C-alpha cells in the first residue's frame, strides 16, 4: 500500500522549501544564510541555523528504535508529529480523525484546529482497546486512527497483537498512529511493548516516540515520528525549515548516548518499582478497585471524593492531574510517579484525609483511622 494515497492530494505535488542550511553542504565560509559571522554573547555556536534533521541524532534514534534513518523524522516532541500528521492527511471539512476516549486530548485538538471531523470509538469500561469497534467506526472520511499505547490518562498498556490486528484491518483505508510516549515503562513480558519494529513492513503504521518522559527531556522538546519513508518525506515538506534548536539537539545527543541509555534504564526500573509500591499502598488505603492498572509512569486512581483529595494535596504543595473531565474517569486523579520521597508525601497526605463523617474518602472498603 502507498500511504501517500491517503494524504491531501494538493500536498503530494508541493515543492519543499529549500532552506539555506540545506544548500550549505561542504563550504567553510558560510555567506548564504544572512547569519551573524560571530557567536552570540555568552558563547555557544548558535549563530548558525541548525541542520533541519541533524544526521547524528537521526542515526542514533533510528538505531535505538530499530528503523531505517529515512523512516524517522525528528521534531519538537510528539506534539509536532501529531499536528503534522493531521495537517498532511486531513482536508478541512472533509476528512476525519478517529480516537478512543478517554485518551490524550491533543489528537482531538489538532483535528479541531485543522477543521477535520472527529469520530469516537470509546475504550471498553476497563479501558482496553476495542479493535472491532474501531474497525466498525472507520468511515471513508477517517484518514488517521490514534491509539495511545500505553494510554494516557488510564495507564493501560495495549497488546502488540491487538495493534497489529488493527493495522492489518485498516490497510489501504487509513493510517494507524500509535503514540508510544510511555512505552519505556511497560512491564517486560506483558506483551504490550513497542510496535516500532513493524514500521518497515506496514506502510500504514506510524509510531510516535518522545524524549520527554523516560529520557527526562521534556524541556528540550524532542520527539521522533517513525513511518514509511514516503510519509516522512511528505511531512518534511510541511514542517518548519529549522524545527530543532541547536541546544536541544546537543541535549538530546547527550541524553541518548550509551551512558545516557544506561542511566535511563536504571531510572525506568526505579519508576516501575515505585509505581508498584505506590499502587499497592493506594489500593491498601481504600479497596482494590481504586487503582487502575498502569504500564506508564503514573497511576490513575478513583476516589470517593476526588475534588477533596485534589484540594488536600494542593494544600500540601502536591500537584496531581485532575482527570475528572474524561469519560469514565469522573472520580479520578492521575498521579505521576515521583521520587520515593515525593510518593511518600502523597501517601502521607492521603492517610490524613477523612470525610466529615469520619470515613476515608478513597473509594472501596473502609479503613481504620
Ligand atoms: C506526554 C505525552 C506525549 C509527549 O509529548 P511531547 O510533545 O513529546 O512532549 C505524547 N503523547 C502522550 C499521550 C503523552 O502523554
């Protein structure tokens, strides 16, 4: 399947903007880009425009994710990848995006901004993905299906086999975009690992990866989109000419070095351990149904009075995410797994909360004071 058959027809023939940096190969006296010949006050070589796709970073990320270099687009976080895909594949007023709520809000927001339609095939009550419901909901207008795996805000992992079955069912009809922002945190052997290795074989599969979570680089804004090389080439035409600031590229190269990768793995293991400890402690506070199973670096928890818990945590200086606006999560808060001391603080505050009637506010069984 040629995935470009699904793209906006007017973009297929678009000539990309040719930036000065792209033309500069080989020269040593650079007088073609109207840059300052001197570095900025304070140092750093930032007087030069950056490479649009820094080759060293592209090569390293491609090796890390197991794809060919021409199947990888590096950009300003996954958010930019989502926006580029919607702009490239959805005509305003004609095409649509499919999402499975409750899920990450950026997919629907980008669709709205683009004037694309939004089709919903909700997750099941236990937040598992309903592949058959998604396939039934795909109309001719739907060009992109977003699956967040593991899902934000529920934390649930998505079995690889289910994702591949969905990609197969969509072949020729739409692109499947799998947002793997949290995939580094999945339990080994759970069958919910990355599908990045399938990008080479499946022309309609797109995978989004980010350095914002496990790699601790949210402030640098670096993410990668993995897709058929033709999709990558198309998206480069729409992308701004110099998407990645040089300091961000430098920070990313350090973070994903061999040493950085070792440290990342140690930290991810620590977060998984803390996730289990925090989850068990929260469940112990008020009933086993309160804590949703999570494969991400957060736990989403149902409370008898989530507003009250949110306020009490805030008073103690602890900010958690109120996710009550999401369908199926009207009583829930999402708590990012922090350091052991930070997680202890959360547990201390929760242990201290009692309702006016003297009962604990955590959903489930009563616990002694
Ligand atoms: C945090 C998050 C991202 C990361 O976005 P960046 O733009 O790379 O920082 C992507 N998708 C989901 C679902 C997220 O929760």
